[in-house]
């Protein structure tokens, strides 16, 4: 009797369709120093080059690994339709940066490095998120197998070369400092090495690598007054700075005092020495006080079923994705570039254009740190086709960060949570406290 063999069908998530195709183009965002990269890989069929597969992959290089994945086979040969392109735009545009051409080795090393960063329990939380995470890892591992089998992967290529390819072409001194601190506290040694001359084991032993982060909230830098700086030689230029960094480590907020020495050679700044204190734990209130930017907030009331959010997709939300919060669904819009990193005073919320929170109670709470931006967001909402179902309630200005805290309170009404009972309810000026 002949033995039967089970062969996975073409629609199975376990079928390695990439063996039937070859990589014909690949692009990634030059945002590796932010700790994330969006990749668009296109594959063509070995039998008929008109048939293509497109992969849209969001790669995280801290604890999440590949946390976004879409695989698209266009209905029309070689062409993606508008809704399929929209998937890519929603994934890539919020990262800022520009697109860089990648080869098969670049794609292989990026995807492998991201999977290696993945924590043991990926996608913990919503079962739907866990399922999407599981499928993403399966498909990416099959892609890696297919790339290996081509024999074209250059395994001797340094990982720092790929990091540099996906980094901005020329970094200022402030950018070098901020990106280096960001990658260190994120325990991303590959990217930190690309910005420094310090050997890997010393970087790993730094107190900055101790906790890991959700984000670098703030980094404030000043030129240090010290005589402990090498005498310039061979045209090199040296300098020392002192940086105070505030991080969200998931387990709490921490402040670090950091001394950094840099060298400029050939127009490129590199960190050649880094000394840091151990993180000092602070409360969420103290952390909020460190962020000295206001929040402009506009409150709307929505008629009808708020759960059907597709009808409330405004044009300025086109490149934002939903985030489930305890008090509703949040959409975040980011600025188009990462120029805010080029400053001795780095603030995480300088990357934020604005945010929309649709609460379960029928409120739309819109926030931006910039008055001009909140005005543009209001105009976009009130000129949309859904303007008849959305009613302006009031405008506020807060000197502290309250929007994120409100999003964490299930069932809260914004007006009840923040409004001064003695305020004039008819005053809709932008400076309401």
C-alpha cells in the first residue's frame, strides 16, 4: 500500500507560496533608528511574471517583533487597487522618513532580527491580536526559508550595514545623541552600535540597557563643562554633553543622568564613551510634569451608533490606525517626518500631530499639542459628510497631559472629568482651562 502525504493547499497559512515566486523589489522606511521599519516586498511568479504577491510588514526591534503583516495578491496582474495601497500608507506614513531600496539580504536580515527580538508571549491581550501575530510570524518564517533556499543571502554582511542603509543619510550631533539614547534604553544593541565606536559588551553592560522601554519620553541635553576630552588628532573633533532622559519602561517611569562623549570624523558623529546613572523611579504625576507642552482639546458629541466608526473616517485620519483604549477607540496622527529628533530638547509628543478618541458614550475628543493643528482637525471634521451628526460642545486648553489619562478611564465623560463647574458653558474659546 502506498503511503499518503499531506500537502498544504495554496490557501493554507502553512503553504510556502514564496517558493513559487522570486523577490523582484523591496523598499523600507529609513526609520530603523526609531526602532521600527515598514517594508513593502513584491514577488513575481516563476511561471508567469505578470502574477505578483505583495507583503506589507511592520517590524519592531524591541520586544514586539513583526507586529503588522498583510499579504496581498492583486485581482489585476501587477496592480494594487486603492484600498490595497491604503493598507501600505496606513502602515508606513505614520513612521515618517523616506523609502530606501532593499535587496534580498537586507530583507532577510531585517525580518530575522525583528523575530529574534520577539518576546515569549507575543500579542498578549485581545485574542484577535494574538491570532494576527501568530499568522504574521508563520508567514514571515516561510518567507525566510524561501530566501535561504535561493542561496543568494550574504550571511557575512554586518547587521550594522543594514541599520545604516535604513537610517537618515547624515545625522546632526543632536540626532546622534537622541537616537543613541533611544536605542540604548530600548535594548536595541544593533542600532546603538551603528551610532557608536563602543564595543558590544560594554553597551550591553550599561545601566541604560537594564529595563527596556515602551518609549523615550524626553531627553534634555546640554554641552558639558569638562576638561576630560581628548586632544584633537587626525582632524577629529571631540565634545562632551550631559543628557537627562525620561523613559516609560512599562513597569514605571525612570529618569537617567547620562554623560556622552562624541567624536566627529569625516562629517559623521559617533558616540565613543557613555556613562550613565541607574534609572531613578518616579511617579506618573512627576513624569507628566516633565512634559511641558500644552494640550488643545476639542469636545464633540456624536449622534447615532458610535460603534460603527467606519462612517466617521475623516480625511486627516487616512494614515492612522485604531488603538483600543479602556474608554473607547483612539486614532493617532503623526507628523510627516522625524525632524523633532534634531534638538537638544527631545520631546516624544513633538512627533504627534493630533489624536482622536471616540468614546463608548458618544463623545469625540480631539487633541493636539499645536493650536494650528487642532484648528485644521476641527475644520476637517466639520467639513466632512458626517458633519450633520457631529456637534461641537466646547474647546479646552490644558497645561498638563490629560488626554492619555482620560482615555484610560472606562465610561468617563470628558466634560464631567475636567470641566470647572464655575466656567461659563457658553464660552467656546480655545483657551478654556
